[in-house]
């Protein structure tokens, strides 16, 4: 059962905590351990809200794994006061940095857990973590002088027309670099990932088009026996476009809609991408379980993609927008070559 925070009491308590945040931080973290950053103001618009900083944040809380790994990639672990909602293991390249960050909640953080961390900045990959019964709304936190940031990928109504999900991710890096005075590191990260996207798309022109264009189903999870696949608004549709494939469920205007196995069979994809979520640990999450669900289904098991093992396996978490998504994109591009779709 979800714990529901009481907004009024939360607001008072958080205000008191924030008023004493400087003292508590100084007692536990010597100033010498904080990395140097330019003491300059920054201002930007995040998901429709203007946020301003007199100086770079020192006690940032990341409400999800996506935001946490972005900050770690930018080398900002010493500017973090907390993390929450870890879904899978932290990759090896982030382990040492992650060990320095307090875990304020193993799952979704409540307002009380956020208050205890005394943040001066709160970021999240999605807007649904900023609700009254979770961390508190962005407006409530703004009233308490705590700026918030939401990934541009989760704010389609606020984004410039035609900007791809990857470009929105790169804008997140650049905006966070501006906030923390880490522009050079953010620019390098964005440039490296732009290059990775370009490399993944190098062979798209060599992939058949029209009726011969290969179609793909992205199997994200299997819950209560039902498949969840990538719809039109999820990142995999953009990944498909980059590598020259077509998402078979592009006609569903959702990120990860639940469908039936019969619908998967009707689409009869040329190949299937399985998102392995073994580390999340829910029933039906592992790639092995997903393969078993397909081979055990009387209709899906007869699809050519299943019979001929035309399957590409990628880490499931990388199919959602994150600093790691370019890795899954590269695996998809390589898989297309291995399956013979590149002329």
C-alpha cells in the first residue's frame, strides 16, 4: 500500500529542515570534500517551470536511477545528498561514485524521506515522481525555495517540435552542466553520445525500405502472462528509425502498452528485441522467461522470428531514456547487421 504524505505538514517540516540544511551539511561533510565549482548564477526552464540558482547546488537528490546515473556520469557524486528508486544494479563504471551517495529510499521516495536529506536541488527523470503522495509537487518545493528538474524527455508538451528523444537527453546533460558549472564535461558527454547515435545510424540507408523494411517488436516485460511492448511514444520507436527498422506497434500512442500474444502474432515481426530486466527481479522480467513465454505459446512459437531465433537481447533499463540508452542503440544496430538486414 502506498504511503500518502500530508502536504501541509510536509511543507512545514521541510521548510524547517531546509532552514537548517547548511549547518547539518557542514557538520557531516567537510568543505574540503566538496569539489570546486564556479560561484555563479544559473537559470533555465525545466518542464515548464523556471528554476534559478545563485550558486551550484551542493545537496542534490536524484529521485530515480536515471537521474542518478546522469549525475554520476557528469562526475557530480560529491554534490549529491541522496538517491532513490534503484531498479537494477548500478553499472561497474559508476559503482565507486555511487557508493559515496546516501540512499534515502530503496523504492520511490516519500516527502518525509526527501525532507530528511535537506536538498537544495531535486531532479527526476519523470514528472510522476513529483506528486503530493510521493516527493511533493514541484510547485510545493518551489515555494520552499527548492528548485526541481525533470528530464525534457518526459515533457513532450513543452519541447520544441521535431526534437528527437536523444536530442532531449543531450539537452538535459547540457542544462545540468550549466547548473553545476560543469559545462565542459556535459558538452563532451553530449558530443560523445551524438557520435554514438550517428554511428548506429550509418547503415540505415543500406536497410530495405517500403514493404521490405524489417519490422520489430520490443518485448519489455511479461506480467501475469501478458506482454508489454514498445508503443509509438517510447524511445524504441526512435531507435528503430535510426537503424532503419519499423516498430510494429507504432500505431499505439503509449510508451509501453499491454497487448496480447495474439496481437504480437498478427504483427508477425521480422525480428524481436528482448529487454532483459533480470536484475529487477519481478516474475517474467528475465530474458529467459520471455523466451520461454514465446516458445511456449501455441501461436507465437510458430512465428519465423521465434523459430529462426531472430532475437536481439539488450538490457531492459536501456530501452527507457537514460545516459545508457546509446549502448542499447548500438546493440540494436549490431543486431540488425548480424541478422542480415544490412545490404
